[in-house]
């Protein structure tokens, strides 16, 4: 993990926890209790935004999907971490509005903290 980016990733992670709570999504554990793959995913999202500051939230989502697919995740109507199924493994334009806003939130937080 890139320790230099960890403070930004912690803020992004905390925001995703709050977003999940506000949108009746499954609870996300606090950073220190989150599994390695979750922390690594957040760091990857931060790195992507920093490397592509004008890419937009759709590109952020595409990066996330590629990361998941490379780890063996597949589309599933219901999220299941044990079987690596996720309902958001669809193109950005097919995401619910709240999910699109979540990707915008990640980008905005990273850009605000650099």
C-alpha cells in the first residue's frame, strides 16, 4: 500500500461508509477493520484520480470495474463478497443515479485533498 496516499484514501473510505449508510447499502467497515482488498481498491481509486484528474466519474467507474474483473469478480444481481459477485459491474451509464454520484464523490474528495 502506498503510505503517502493513505490519508486521502482514509477520507475517501470514510465518505463511502457515510454514503452507504445514507443510501441503505450494506455497512462498510472502518478503515482499520476493512479487508486488504477494500483498502487496496480505495488506494487504486485515489491513484487513478490523481493520474487522470479530468477523466470524470465514468472513467473512475471503468477503472473500478477493470480492477474487480482482474480479481475474479463477476456481475451478480446481488452483491456477494464470498463469491465475488457485484451488481454494479455494469457500464457507468447503466448505474443508478446514486451510484453515479458516488463515483463523482470519490473524484471530488481526492481533488479537494491534493
